[in-house]
């Protein structure tokens, strides 16, 4: 039967994250945005509080939290700072390929160490020439005896500058297209790996984003995650699970923008009264609420479907969730700046940062345009 | 070593207080319940004490209706070993709560008892002393540092006194220590902790189990009132010297803030 | 009304003002009370003071161990005496000592206790008190079942009135009992900078201070009441105060009991940072300054003239306590 309430455990989880965000993320958000410094201390504290690597199954000593738990955590963190949320949450993206496609021995070797110290992992799929066209990889892995040798470059890789492990998607044979792609677990300290500079971005500025160049990087064959040619499928299955939590982050950011602008509207007086009395403002706030509530419902629905093994419906709903959450968050944040007027346009007030941060959600983890392609494809199937 | 922490579940500090129709309390339907902030410091001090001594068990106790079990679970999620619930639907006064807590501490063979200096709903700041006297243990409140001797027979604590002074108090154990903000930084209930706490068995007592079935509170609350509306501001008259004098008088006698 | 006892607090021959406040109120209510003072040595100034403020009788509980405050010694001595006196009411000030021993004393009597009351009413045989709860967001009336009714009164609320009365003074040998916890040393407070977000009282300055040096005028005023000093954004931007003193939208949000804004116009950004202060005082040369709309008390005047005078008045007040 339909039940719209969170369990006691989920509420406890939400409250704990909310408290963490209040105390650790919100007070530091503006500072890290200004300097674009990597929020290492906050990440370490999040790790200590058990907020990272939540998908590692219980049998390996992890929490085995499903997508819904991830969604709850990401919405709360998104309400604090999307840049830090990305920095904290992206490990799940980096480790999922191994959790989904790797053997138990590989999970023990590559993933379990993340439970004993705050290590970082980066998911390496995107390339300078391969964004939405994710299957058209140019990074090549050729077999050489017991090893794969990787050559190529990746682009826009989150946490690249601080990662201990890269999960890298390479092609072994371009002619096989997506069927030629493999997934390799690549320790970050291997020779031949060089990093680009930390990109100077519009938003989510504290999130470390770099290019990575692989020059004859030798990786043992035992680091192959899944079988030959399975890499693309592993990547897609991973993204199916992380897409919704990313969307939830945008829901959190939008919620924060709405709350800030609502409170401001109650205090700011023009024409002898609070601007919250004017319908123009009220309608903006009302529309914000509709957008946020519907986006959250889509996220919960998608998460529930995936957690209950309904991968296909889950994939479809996660595309709905991502497309709606990202786009509505951008609208909400823009309107929030509008409500603040001139003040909102300055860094003295928190809403312009939200607007800059949220723009990225429309681009990464599948652009809003790609989400529409996926949704339409699903609709037109029958 | 049996480390007992007495905690209370209270309305969140941001709660907007609405008085019930019968004026005997506040409306509780929309309230967000939290662990009394001062008791969080107490839980942390209990956990730290166990870590420093490398031995002992931390048990948290609370008195209240079923919703208060959530507070116990959060404490367990922070790392407490045992949780004890004295279940009651009524609101008990300091006397009866202290009696119940003292009975539990006796059953648990408490070696040291931590609690917060006051609960932020009733603001009595009296439970610590009441419990201590019922148990015939020494006590100290407003404690901001606690060191236990290696043989666990005594504790040396720092107490915040008036005007920023600090008293160093030596006490034998067992003792009741009521802690203040500043003693430590409470750890987060970790996510794994929250998951484990959900399955934790809670020891439950009723007042009857504790031999208190026939007892009643000894104070009766009534006539809850909101403070008077903030009057419009007044501009003071006279020359600067007269204004300064008048301001100080008003701040002391009318506003009562100095 | 049966036997009413006020536990009076003294230190070094000086009576704590709240004890006199309680006696004054009892006098106003026509209730005869006995003041009980634990102590040692020559306490004649104390007992005179108590009699002058309405104590019908003063009983000094005398023992060397009561020379300095000790939780158990005071509790034991008080209980030993009071339990033999059939008390109906036992009241003391809600000072740090009062809040420390009174709960233990109430436990010895196994009665109810009401702490930090802002008023009390003793009429006929009924005792009722009123006390703030939920951090002062509301107050409630408390009545007692059984005797004695034990409660403490918040200092600085009830008015003191002198009246030379006649009252007897008696000395009783006290028994401090066993003591398991002792103060072994006291470290006086170092002049620590009061953290802005924790301060009970804040004095803030705006651009009108005109220089960083002039902030000393505010610091001197703050020192009299242990207040913190804040600044508006305009003052910080002009270099008169460091950023960590900034109160406002982009500085710190504060919620003290008392906020005194000196030479601050009251722009919305500053107000956002201190709006929830319990009492707001504004001192500004400009009678049209928006801050006067938000202030509970306003002084239209030159802060350079008013603030030093305020400092003097506060010093005077402090010495009376």
C-alpha cells in the first residue's frame, strides 16, 4: 500500500545529516566557494560520521544503504552546499562499478579499505571528446601479457586531484563501439598518470574537477571489473543508481533557496509593507513549492523502484527525477535571486551561490537534454 | 565501571511555544523532539570517560512516554552500550523524576552519573542534586572538565563559578556530575550507529516496577502565560547625563536585563 | 502561613542582594520570616542587614566548616536545623550556590522544588510561585503539595526596601556532616574576550565611531557588565573593527539579552543579525534613524557623550550589587 512517510530510521538519518550540515557545511560554504579550496576537513568529518561510502554492502562491513537512503542524505547536504555534497557523495559513484560488476575479492581489495580511512575514489568516464556521447570513448586499453596498458585522457573528473582510486572506462576496440568498453580499477599512484589543474568553475567551486592523462599506465589484468565488453553496461548501471541522489541534491539546494527568499520577503519592506504581501512574490514562492515537492516525489519514487529491483522503471523514473530536479532547481534559484533583488546579486547573500551551483546539475550526470532523450525513448517504445 | 547518563527529551529550541486551552502546558502535536542539548554533552562525557579509562559501560536512562525511546536510540547511535526507559505517560515533577532515576541508578550500580546542568524545557537545573542526595552521592554542577583518578575512587572536576572564575573540586566516587557546554564537543550519531541502534534492546521499567506506583508529583503546574507584548520603544528625555541614568534604571528595573 | 525560612547568602560579611529582595517581598506580603545564615565568625553586619530588611529573626548556623561554601556541608547543616523547625516554606536566591544546594535540601525533605521564580505569593496557608520556562518563552504558576514548599527566587527581580525593624539574632551550633566533595582551589577569571555569539550583552558600534581607537569607548562600557563588543558592516568595511566583530547578515547572528547599538543606523542587513535580541537600545544622533523603530529604548544623542556617561552609571550599579 502507498505510504508517504519515512520510517523512524530514515527520519533519524535525515535529522543526523541535517545537524551535520548545520554545524559543518553551512558555516563553511561561502568560504570554500570564495577560495575554491578543497573541503578536505569537511570530507573527513563526513567520513567519520559515516556519511560516505554508504552503498558498500553489509557483508563487507558497510551500511548497504539503498538509493532511498542516499537520496535522503543528498537532499540534506544539497541544502547546505552542493560543492561539498558532490565532493562527499562522488565516492559512491566511483565505487559502484566495482560493487556492481566486481568479484567479492575485488571488492575486498579495492573497496573495503575505504571503510577504514577517508579515501577518495573518482569515476572516470567522460573525455574531452566524449560527453553525452558516452559510448564514443577514445581512451584505449591494450592487452600486454598480464596487463592492460591505458592511453588517453579523461575530462571533468571530480576529486581527481585527491583520489586514491580511479575507476576508468576504456575502449579495447573502437569498432565494437559500446561493446568494446571495459572497466578498470586504477590506483591513483601508478606511474604514467598526470593530472590537469583544478578547473576554475562558475559554481560548485570547492569541488575538485580536473582532466587526467594516462600515458602507458600498466594495470594488472586482475583489475578488470566485470568481463570484456561489459564496461559500458556497468557504467550505465552505476549511473542509474547515482542519478537520483544527484537529483535529490538539487532538491535540497532549491529548498534552501526557497527558504532564504521566503524569509527575506517577510522582512524586506517596500511601498510600506513586506514584499511577501505582493502576489508577484507569493506566486513565485508558490511555484517554487510545487516544483520542489514534485521533484522530491520523483526522487523518492525512482529510489524506491531501484531499491525494489525494478531496474527498468527505476531507470525511467530516475531520468524523470534528474531532468525535473535539475531544471526546476535552476528556476527556483533564479527566482530566489530575483526576490532578493540587488542584494541577491551580491556574494553577501547566499542565493547567487545556489544559482551558480545548481547550473551544473543540469549538465553533469547526464544533461537535461539527454534525460529527455531517455524519457522519450522509453515513452515511444510501445 | 558503570557510567550512567541521565537524559531528557525536550522540544527543539526553535519551537514556537503555544499554550494549551487549559493553560496547564504547551501544545505538543507539532513539536520536534530532541535530546536536551546539555544532556548531549553528558552523553559525550560518558563515552569519553569510558574511552579514557579503557573500561566500563555507558548506560543512558530517560523518563517519559514512548517517543522518548528515540532519544535513547540516538544516544546508543553515538556509542552508548545500554538504554533504559522508565515509561510513563504523565508529566512528572522534579521530585518524582529524581526518585525514578535514583532507583534505576541503584539497580545499575552506578559508579559515576553524568547529566546536563539543566533541561531547556523546564529549566529547573535541579534533577542532578535531587538524584545525588537520594543516592547519598556527592554532586557538582556546571562542570566543564572531569578527570577520574586511575584507581577510579575519585574525580577532579572544574566547575564554572561566578564572574568567569573556575572552582576545582575533588570528589569521591560515586558522584553525580551535571555538565555545561564547553566540556566537550559531542560526536555525531554515526550512520552505522543509527542502523545498529534501531535493533538495540531497550530495558523498560514502569513506575510500579521501581516501587513508585503510588507516588505523585509534589508540585502542580497551572496558568501558563506568554510574556507581555513588547511595548513600543521609548525615546528617553533630558540631557545626556539624565538619559544615561534613566537608561540604566530602566534596563535594571523594567527590562531586567542587567 | 506556618514557619517561613529564608536561607540568606553571605560572603565575607556582605549579604547577597537577592536575600534582601526576598525579605523585602515577604515584608510587603505581611509575612514574618526567619533568615537562616550558614557561616562562621563575626557576622554582625550580616545579621543587622537582614533584620533591617525585614527578618523577624535571624539564625546563624555556626561552624568553622561553613566559613567557605560547600555543597554537602551547607545542605547538611541547613537540613539539620530546619527539620527541627516544622518549616512551611524554605526560600533562597537562585544564585549559583542556591541552585547548587537547594535541590539536595529538597531531596532531604523529599518535597517538591521550584527554581528561579520571578514572583511568589504566600497567603493564608497557600504558597504559589511563578517561574519562567522554555527559556523564558512563557511562565507558569507552581503550587506545592505537602510541606515544606521549597523554592528559589531569581535575583534582581524583586524590589529591595529597607525599614528598620527589630528582630532577634540567634546563633546555633551547626553540624556540617560528612563531606565527600570539596572545592580545593579557585582560579580567578582571566579577562577573556567574550565570544559575540555567546554574549548575554553586546555593545555595537557603527561608522560614527570614526576610528578603531574610538572603539575603546565601547570596550570600556562593555567591561563594566562583561559584555562583548560588536560592529556594523560599515564600521568593519571602514577598517574600524575586524571582521570577526561584525554583526549582521554577512557577519555573526547574535541573540543576546541586551543589544546596545551606538551610532548604527539600523539598515536591514544589520538588523538581520541582531533582530532576536531580547532588549534593544539605540544611541544615535539622528532621530530619524531606522534603528529607533526596532529599539525598546532610544537615546537621541552623541554617542561620544552618552556612552562614557553610561559606563559611569553601570559602574555605580555594579558596586551596589
